C-alpha cells in the first residue's frame, strides 16, 4: 500500500489520493479523490467538513507511458450545516468547467507554439484535432486575483483569428493564470484593470513594448524584469 505522499509525487498533483488504476481499452483510468478537508461555505463562510455526495467526473490528463490517461475524479460535494448550501470542493489543478487538467492544456499550448500544427499536437496527446482546437479556443481560467510574481508571454496561435495569444503565468508557483486571445494593449489594459494590480511585486515579460507600457502604467508597485529566456512560459 503506497502512502499518499507517493501518490502525490507520482501524479504531481497535491492533495490527490489514488483510489484505483485500471486499463480500459488502452486508456489508463486513474481513479482519484481529493483529501477531505474543511471548506468554508461560499454563502455564509461557516466552516464545514460534512460530505453531501460524490459525483464521478472524467478529466483528461497528459498521456502516461504511451497510453491515454483519464483521471476519474470522485468529486465531493460538501454541505453547510449552517445554511444548507451544497458546494463542490475546490480543485487547483482543474480550470473551472473544463474537463482536462491545466497541465494538459498547457502542454498543448507549448506544443502549438513550437510546432504550429494542430495535427501533430493532437497526435502527440492522443486527442482529436477538434478537441485540441477547442482547448485552444475556449481556455478560460477565470482567475480571482493576480499573483505576486506575474509572467506574461505570447505564443503564436493557429486559430485563424489572432496571430498572437497571451499567456499569463505565476512562475513562482508554476501555474497558468490565464490565456488571453490577443496581445493588444487596449484589451490587456481592460483585462488587468479588473484586478488589484498593487499586490504584484514582480512583472516579467519579453521586450515587447506593450508589456513594458503595461508594467509602467498598471503595475506601479512591481519591479519590471525583461525575460530573455521566456522564463514566464516555463511554468510546468
Ligand atoms: Zn453556509
């Protein structure tokens, strides 16, 4: 019996427990469950550890050992003893409403930025071209706040819409914050204005003038660092 330490090390997903692993027609199914922990009720803030029910949710992940991999999550719903609200546990590795892990999406984006072909990327991750395009087009992480260290970088898309998309990362915690459809200054400005930018202490980007302007105009309390090596992109 492996300890949860090894599960988490193997999956590289914190707080995740493996319940079972099996093969389903050449696809590796890894049944997982989050560690149970007290959650604050989104309605009344009352802390609860009471489970209401579970629901199975398949999540596509990076292919492992040459096989398609699906994380089958027993997603837990908690119930607030105070106000009766039922709500799902929080999952850091999963963008809200999406059925693949952040690292799969990011892997796809990385592949697209270097190979420029949906076809070759879809082959390398064992997903259909349509799915890869959908991941690319519909990615939305709906972040709640900006990180202390913020990286911004562009990559060449292949969507036939805009030539460049932007990726916003938290290099310190190796996570993707958001993917934006273009790198126009007006759009980036209105995006960042939705957040409190004063908490960001380090702003990392390449020498594209728009990023420098954004750093100056919106991130006054941050140090601006020019990232020659695309450090901002190396989040996973
Ligand atoms: Zn409540």
